C-alpha cells in the first residue's frame, strides 16, 4: 500500500486547505496536488501504525520504495552544486527565471531538468521562488526552502545561497569521510567472509576425505570445523533464506514508529557508533538552527525544520519535546539538559546564547567544534577498527589452520 501524506495547500484565491493524499512518493503527492490547481505549503508522510495496531509482518505489504533510487532527487553534493551555481548567477544580477534556465541547460540529469522546468513554469505563473521549490520536497528539503524564503524576504538571496552551498558542502564532506572510513573494513570483512565460505565449502571437505581415508582420530577443533563445513554444504540455502527473511522482517519493523525509535536507541548505545551519531546530529542541529536564526527565522518556526534533518529518532523526539516546552515559555536549554542526551558543554553554550541574545553565534561555535570532533572520531575509529580486523582474521585463519594441522600431528605421532 502506498504511503499517505498530510498536506496543507493554498488554492488560487489564497484559501488554505488541509487533508491527506495517498501516493508512492512525496514528489508524486505534490505533483497530484499541483495538477488539481493547488500550491503546496507543507507535505509530510504519515507515520505507519505499529505492528500491534496494523497486524503482523506476514499481514503487511512489503514496501520496496527504498529501492526506487531511479526516481531521482538531490543529495548533499547536488544541493551544494546547485546553490553554488545559482548564487554566482544571482550575484551577477541575472533574474531568477533566467538563472534557473541556465542551470537547467547545464544539468545532465533528465529528471532534475524536468523539475527545473516545472519550477520555472510555477514562477512565471506568479508563484514565489521558495514556494515553487517547496513543490518538489524530494529535491529541495524544507530547510533549503525555509532559508530561500528568508533570503527572498530580506533581499539577501545571494548570501543565503552561499551559506547553503557551504552548509551542504560540509555535509557532503562528512558523508564522504564516513564512506572512506568504511571502505577498508567493509572490503576486508567481505573478502574474509568469501574466503571462509570457500574454505568451508570446497577446501575443508577435500582435506577431511584424506583424514577419513587415513582413519585419523580427529580432535575437537577439527570436528567443529567439519560440522561447520557440513552445515554450509547441506544448508547453505537455508542460511541464505534466513538472512533474507530476517532482513525483510527487520526492515518492516524499522519502518514503524516504534521500530525506528528502538533501532535509534540501540545505535546511540553502541560504542564508537553511538558517539559518532550523536556528534553528527549535534553538528547538524546546531549548524542548521544557526543558519535559520541568522536568516531571520524565529526559533519556534526553525525547530520543526531542524527536527527533520536530525538522523536519529531519539534526538528528534527530544527536540520535539523541547519545542513543546518552548511554547510554554521555557528556554530551550532547559529541556535539552533534562533529556540527558546533549553534552553539558552544548547545553551551557546554548544557555549563554539565550541569556546574551547571541544564540546563533553560540550555535555556530558548537557546530564548528562538533564538526572537528566528527573528523577526530572517524580517524580514531579507523585506528581501532583496523587492528581489530587484523586480530579477527588472525583468530579465524588460526582456528582453520589449527583444525587442519592438529590431526597431522596425531598422524605423525602414530607413525
């Protein structure tokens, strides 16, 4: 079943309407509403029901929308490039529509070219730039559109685009650092697993046939190795099926509200990983909120946008609770301290920013510090993972070698 989206739209007369629409993606939902003659103000996917409310795993349709990467969209690098190109054109005094047309002609992605054509058409029809961007949430996130709107209102669109380019360039660099850090260990693990499977499936059985022919009494490590080899030969299909079922069941559970919360709670408790996720979230939260505040967006309006870009449901939940307390007149630093998630330094700096009226400056300092901490954590993780992998491989290879060599020692002793 396709996901359902809550929407808030405006008609041609400026009247606001709210409701729900079912579509396979946010872009399709926005396109459907536009075709009905509406301007989309907001569009959010409704949370799926927990398994207790919506039936068990076997009762559900399997949602494979995560495989639909061909639908397009802009990643952090794409957003950075678009912001950089567009800021140069706007700074040169080129009108927005003409600048968009120039970017459209230069783009190599057909899906993005079509999106830019629709944006140009909306602007020529009287829609504002930020509102036209907001019709394409899969390409331009809420945070991007909010800053563009602030830039339009304040007459500083070119400056905002430069800030957005720098922001997304930093996010892209962090992602690339994480990917680079993972390439080596993932490659080593993949090679090790492939080698172990090959040894257990093809090499070990041949060696064991020799031992059987010689009628050698096999020690315990060798018997364990034979058991593993026999299992791999006889039940490899069962192991593969179990992995697929567990993956699909885990994915189905993760897509529920409760599943995401449990998964993200576990992630935060894993050594190294939890620390890295928290630091990345704090860096994103503080940098994004600082950009919004500097652009003239008030704190209450900025927080929902920030909640969307924090990639952890536990931290997002704490920010939602903080926003609720903020509406009641409480400073945001107080619920952040009470949540126990945020380090004391972060809370104290935000508290000082609130008291001195320099919250955006303090948030920029927090983000700068934690962006450096992310780099250090990644490098530190690499220095720990590499020797751990070497020890793991040594233990596995040593066990296999020992299992093969021990019967030979017994054989030589019997001669």
